[in-house]
C-alpha cells in the first residue's frame, strides 16, 4: 500500500484478552502506539485537558503517529455552534500541546441540530481562522446530508464522517471535502458493543485503500469499545491493509 491509512480506536485502553498482541512494557498508550498509527481523543468532549496533558500524550507515541481530538460538547451540544469563539480558542490552545501529533479535529453534532447556513458557515469560518489542518464533521440530523451542504463543507475543506450505523441513506459514503475520508465505526447492530465480521472488514479495507490511493487523507476509528471489540477489529483491519 503506497498511501497511509490511519487506523485506531476511540481511546487507547487495551482489553486484557489483547495484551499478548502488544509490547509487554510501557503505558497503555505507549503499547497501543506500537501497533496503531492513530487514536481518537474523546475525553476532550466531556472535559478540558491541560496543554501539559496533551504534551505528555504526544511524547508517548512515535513519529508518524497522530491524534484526532473531539471538540467539547460545550461548543457542539450546549452552544450549538453559536457564540463559542472563546471556547473554541481555549480548546485549540489546549490541544496545541500535541504539536505535530495533532492530525484532525472531530466535530460531532447532536441529532437535534439541523443545518442552518447562518450558523454553520460563520462557525466553520471561525474554526478555519484558528485551525488550518484536517477537520471531520459527524452530523446526525438528516438536513446535513444534501448536495448543498456538501458544497458548504467542500468550500471549508471539511470532510463529512461516514458513521456506522448509518442513520440516513446519503450517509452510506463520506461527504463534504473529498480530501479527507473519516470513518467512525460505533458497532452494529448493537452500538458500542458489536464486533465487525471478517467480510465486513475485508470490504472496508478495500474501500479505505481505494480512497487513500486516490489521494485522500484516510482515518478509520473503531468506537465499539464497550466490550473491547474495537482493539480486535482495528488489529484485524490493520493486517488486511498491511
């Protein structure tokens, strides 16, 4: 494979049953980072972290490893993208502790938040004024899955997440800016618990490889962490892409 596909999990906790597949020494993050090249930081959604915390995480992983960091719920769910310039600035100042290990920002929206261009475009412009790197958007209201919204996202170079389970028919493929393909696998049929079968992962590997070979920045994050399936699925997908 000539292009890089970033594969990882939401968090880096290692279920005991998978320990034999990782180095024996180091923190969970250090051991995790020897097998994967990416991780998604979800804890930032719930609470702020000091820059020193991000710096410590960055120092624990090898060159080439990158983190995706989820925007705080205070911005996406409480402020609902409005009047949150200072919150956004504070968050990005904290996450800057990752340095060149900051690979992507994840903006997950509440299911009740419909697309409104008068809110969305000013927010995206403010976000882009602070951050020029990769941004992935995971909307969940049906109004975001239209060609018109895709055009708005393309203009701001924001990729629309392909999330499983798929909530809307138009969500069966990534959208927005084609330069970023970001896949989030929450587990199906039981969200956060179900493991993905071999054939599903085989088909996924082919799609990810095609996207990467086409020049996209590709991320695949397993969020089916509740029963430990994420790590096993990510390991299997990594082997399929090796």
